[in-house]
C-alpha cells in the first residue's frame, strides 16, 4: 500500500508533504510502550494502595504524589510513544522538544510522584544508596548532566546513537538518569539525602541554565546542517528503523526517498536552529516557574522564622519584666 501511494506521487511528479499515517499504527502509537506505561501505573497503585501495608515505614500516598506520577507517565508516553516520537526522528526541533520535556519535566515529576517510603526502600540497597549519594552531589550532578547533554547532541555522537537501537536506548536512559540526579537536590524531601535550601536552590537552577547554554548556542548559530540523520537520505532511513517497522522501511527505501523534506517544508538548517531555540526557551520557562516556587517557599519560611523569633523575644522580655518587678 505504501509503495503504491509513493509510486503514484512520484509518477505524477508530486512533491507534496506525505502524511505520517504511511508509517502505520505501530510506528505512530507504540502499543508495546503504551502497555509498559500502563503496567507501571498499575504497579504504582498496587504498591501505594493495596500492598503498602506489607512494607515497614509505609505511609498513605497523597493526591499530590499521585497527580505528579500520573502526569510523568502521560508525558513520558507522549514524548516516547505517541506520534511525537516519530516526528522526533524526522524533525530535529521536535527531538529537542522531546528532550526538554523528558529531562526537565518528566524527571522531577517522577521524583515527586514516588512516595518517600518507596524511595527509602530503594535507597536502602547499599549500592543504590551509595551511588545516589555520590551522583546527587550538587556540583557533580550539574557537571555530569551538562557533559552528558552536550555529548549527546554532538553531531557525530547523535548520528551514531540514532543508527543503533541499543546505543539509542542506553544513551537516552543514561541521560534521563543524570536528569534525575540533577533534580534530586532540588525536589527530593527524603531525610538524609543531598538537598539544597532557600537561595542555594535558586543559584543551582540558574547555574544549570547557564551551563547548558553553550550547547544550545552552537546548534542555534551554526548555518549548515550538521546532523546526517536529519539531512542525508540514507542515514535518515537507517535512523527511522528505531521506530518504524522494517517492512515499512523496505517499501520506502526502494523508492529512493531523500529524507525528511517529504514530510516538512522547513529547510533542514532552520529546523536545526529551531531545535536549539526550543530547548532553550522551554528550559527558561520551566526554570522561571521553578525559581518562582522556590523563592515563594523560601520567603514564607523566612517570614515564619521571623515571626517565631519575634514571639520568643517578646516572651523573654515579658519574663524579664516580671522578674524585675
């Protein structure tokens, strides 16, 4: 069917944009990934509701935690299982939007959504607990995330990663784990774990935004396409194998498809630059919200502490006055 449609278009000399539907339901909606997400949600409710009494130190799950966990799962499916994932292999700008959502929204939402008592059980495993303490050191987590993100988007490395299902999975999972490390000192509420307070959190977030800027700037200001998997027909077809069934790709490759331009009118270099802009803009918007929430919380705590100090001073003065009289 795909071959017939394509041959008809080419025979007519048409270069109209092709619909994503030619890739089929499996490539568009990733049913196996959807079932994996569904299984994770079911397991979450079993652990936090039905089975939680079997664990020591368990606590009732809150609506806030449930909300954040479900939001993280929905967003995870959108970026890695919906047509957005397929588009991310066609347009670099969509890929960067995926990365922004996955690393800057899904990661912190997942940390908040998992109850502390479950995190404690996981971190009680010695090797996991030691690794978490080491990698969530604020300075180290910032450096490692920045290096990993920059390496991932270095043209040669990204092209190689996108040509291998195994490398792509390993790199994506590793980068997501480093995103967990990055957000841990800011959003975790577990006693005894590395965390920042007050203005230190704001400084940490601002520094994170600064460190990731050079990688985005290089992508934004380069004036030639640098990613073969988004510009070269042969490399693009190989990269599409990460999310498109082989039978569908066989039909496409036999027709000499030259690449993403059959699905978009945007020039490759503009798409590339847009990707860098999207990543930076989404990051800045998220960080502004985070900094705002941190500042408001810090201000309220300072006010509460100031009120308590004032009350203590008044009580002390009253005691002194009574003793003096």
